[in-house]
C-alpha cells in the first residue's frame, strides 16, 4: 500500500443557520425572552422566519477520501460545495463536527493572498514573519531567503513596506515563501488568480517540480480548469458537501462542468434555456437534433448531420448562423460558419453536415449563434444557446492522434502541402 | 503492509485539558517575530518613535501629581508625589496593556488565524512579551528619577526587595494575559465584552492604589474594615511590593501577596483553557 499523506474519515462540519455571526449577548437574551413570551423575535429581519433548533447547514457531509504522498490532487466544485471548508479543516483552522482527519507531515497553507503579511513591515521582515507563521525556523528561512526573493521577482522592493506593494507583488512574494517551505503537504486555494500569466505558469511549474521531485503532496483548489488540468493528476469533485467523483482529472472536470455528453440525447431543446441579454431574440433558436445517429458519439473523422429549428418574427432580416465549438473545460476550440439562412416568418428549419476530422477525440459542447453583421463589422446578435454536446472516439483513422497530449490543444489543423521534396 | 504513521490528527471531539504545549515549544522564532512585528509596526511612521513609550506615562504622572496629589491631597506620605505616581503608572500600564492587547487576540487577528494554523497561545504570549519592551523603556526612565531623588535625599529608600521585581512583573503579565485570554475567548461570540474592557480597566485602576496612596487613607489602612476586601484585588499587593522595593513607601502584606499569586495562577490557567477551547472553533463564530 502506498503511503498516505492525508486521510479524511467520515468528516462532517455543521454550521447553525442564522444563530451565529454578529450576535451580541443582549441580542441573544432578547431573542430568548421573546421566544419564552411567544412573541416575534425582535432581532429577525422582516419577512425572515424564525429558525428552529434543527435549522442546520452541513457544509461538509460525511466526507471521506485519501490523498497519497507525493500526489498533486485538485479539489473542484461549484461555490458552496465545501471546498474551502474542507481545506480549513485540513489546515486545522477550525475543527470538524464529526469525524477525524489524519495528517502525515507539516502543512503549508495558502488559503488567501498574503496570509499573515503585515502592511507596515517590509518585504524582508514579512518573509521571515510569514515563514515563521507557516512553521519555519529563522535558520531555515535564512538559508532559503535568496531563493525566495529571486523566485518572487520583487528583489528591488524587498525593503519597502508591504503596503506599498501591488496585489500582484504580494501574491508573488506569498507564493514564493509558501512554495519554498520544507513542508510535506501544500494547500493552495485560488492563489494564482491574481498573478500575471507568466507568473502563473512559473508557479505551476514550481508546484509540479515540488510534487514530482521533492515528493510533496499538493492540494489545489481552483476554478481555473486549465491550471487544474496541467497540475493535477487526480481530482476530487465536491458537491453539496459530498464527494461525487474521485479520479482522473479530465473526467472530473467533465463532471464538474455538468457535461452530460454521455446521457445519449441527440435532441437538444433550447427553447427554454437562459439567454444572454445581448441577444434580441427576433430569431429564436428552438432546437437542434442530430439526424443520422442515435447517440451523440462519433468516431474520429466521421461526419454527422443535424437539423436546427428556429422561429423568426420577420422575413426581411439577413440571418446567419455560426457554431462555436468548446472543449470540455469550456475553452473555445474554434468557430464554424454556416452561412446565411433562408427564412420565413414563423418556424424554420435547416440541415447541415458537420465534419469532425478537425477535432481530436474528446468531449465537446457547441454554442449556436444566430446573428447578422454588416460590412463595417457591426454585429447584431439574435440568439445564442448551448445546443449540442457530443464526444469523439478514437478510430483507425485517428492513429496519428494516439499519442495526443493535452497541451497540443483540441483542433487538428489542415496538413501542410508539400511543394518540394 | 507498513503501518501508516500520522503526525497530526484533527479530531472532532476534544478534551477540556487540551492545550497545545508541545507545539508551543517549537515556536520560539515565531514568538520573537511577533514581538518584533508589534514593536516595529507600532512606531512605524511616527516621528518620535519609541519615545512615545515615555511621553504617555510622563504626562499621566504629571496630571496625577497635580490633580490627585496636590489638589485632591491623595498623594503619598514620605516620598515625592512624582516618583510615587510614576512607579504606580508604569506598573499599572504593564498590567493594563497586557490585558487589553491580549483581549483583542481573536477579533484583531481573525485574518491570519483564519487561514493558517500555529499554536494559538503564541499570540497572547507574544503580545504580553511585547508589552515588556515599552515597560522597560519606562522603567529606565523611572530609574533616572529614582537616582535623582536618592541623591537629593527626598525620603526615597530603595531596598533589597528590588530583587523580587521580576516576580512582580511576571505576576502582572500573567494576570493581564489571563484576563485578556478569558475576554478574548468570550468575545469571539459576544462583542459586548470588548466594550467593557475599555472602561473596565480604567475603573479597575481606581480600585487599585495607582492614583492615590492607600496607606495614607484611613479607610484603607491595614486593620480597617475595607482593607481585607481591598487587598483581594490581585493587582494591589503586587503594586505595593513594587513601590515598597523601589521607594520604601507603604508596606507589604505577605499573606495577601501570596493570595494574589494564587489568584494569578488560577486566572492564567482558566484563561489558557478557555482560550484553547475557543481557538478550535472561533473561526465559525468570530
């Protein structure tokens, strides 16, 4: 059995709703007295209902998972899924209501930008302070100080008070300190959101190095799926305080994205989907249907036909359609122009074939856009909706993609033409 | 299969006597840096810097001497009012600042405490230690005047009890820290106590022999009806010992001094326990 770094065992964390936060002793006594006299609680806001004693909120609901030593694991989930709460429990900032968490090794946590930075102190003083807070001794920091400053790219400002730093500089310094600590477990919560792209990449590289070469364990929380994808080899998906999936990053992201590509539907009803406010809806997309397949699953290189249905409220406007193909992490792969659509007032349909040979095997979603643009480049949006989800499987044709790497992107561009041998 | 080893276990249930002493030992550097932080940060961007440590008690002493000492006639018998009030003010300030600063531990540091774990007792301990920096500056200031009064022969009689000074200082720091920790543990939920601390400390100073000499007041002299109750205030015997050692003023009642130590230890232990208990969940309520 591989050595574990963290073991979370049947952990629950419960918060009482409304009862705490901003409470004063007086307020609580008032509420109690009102309750005894069966009067309305004077401290409740108008329209708010009195919370019974059983109004409790489980931020973490009987959660269990293991993290192996040296693993870079991503924790993803929508807001309120319990990501930050579980990290707080692991960091020992607060204690679980039920269950135990077992840790093997020292923990460095970076739950937010510049943890423990004091604005009045200089960068240098803060490096020492922050290092000490994270559990390093002065001698250890002395040893790593130059490395930290070099990594942080703020050497020039190291003797300036932190309050004069830009937010990016603070993150850089904070990350530099945290990533140079000799801890066995590193916890990162949305830390890279502020740094610029170069620094983000540098941090990802650093974390990869930390995980693979130094054998440290990383817990990474982010809404930025690109960074999760490039850093983590395993992911845990949380929803409503429970682990709903544990496994390969790609699949985890797919589940997080609520991608139901595998629910086998070939008919996508878009009539009731939410629309962007920019769309004027004079031409309203009703549905999209895949015609020649009974599952939205194609082999690489396969062509499929689909039918769109829309309602127009006039027949004199020019109507064009384009498709934006997105990969599983919601980043666009490319655009497909479908040309002008002939239409009458009322319901219209049009059918198209789609060539998948430009897409590498994987899962995709398609946004359909009805629009018009004039020669000056002004665009009129009629409608936009996510109307198609499909997956592309490997086939004999896709041999050249067998060893496809995720950092190659999702599109296969046309071959170059050989003009001289 | 190798037996899995765990260095830390985060449990949902904690015993009452769960003070993280082991972790505290590894935090010497952290305590030092916190002390440094509070000292440096306090006097950053001030022109006079640490001189403020002297200016405050100096003016307090002047006001006390003029209004309480001369006008109200509450001053000391046998020693100059100025040195009497100065000694009382600085020793009281040590206690009061330990108390008020420690009482803000959770609310004032919620940002950092909410993000990273380190033994929480580090905070009040370093707060108390940093109060000593200011105190020693004031103490040196007092010694200058003491030497001046000794030379001019104003009835000041320092004696061998000066050797007990560390005992008094540690006692007052512990006492202030203990009360501060109790308050900080309670204020995580009820902010009302922060209001009380401000004027409570001022009122407390009036119940202690800071602004007047208890031995020149017939109502408070040893043997009077109020004496035993008055001396139960744990700060009083400590101030008396401090003044007696340096000025030869008043007297020391060893019985009550022992009682005040017992109170101090009780308060410090209760404070540490309450603090350790609330540190586990304070992030949920603060």
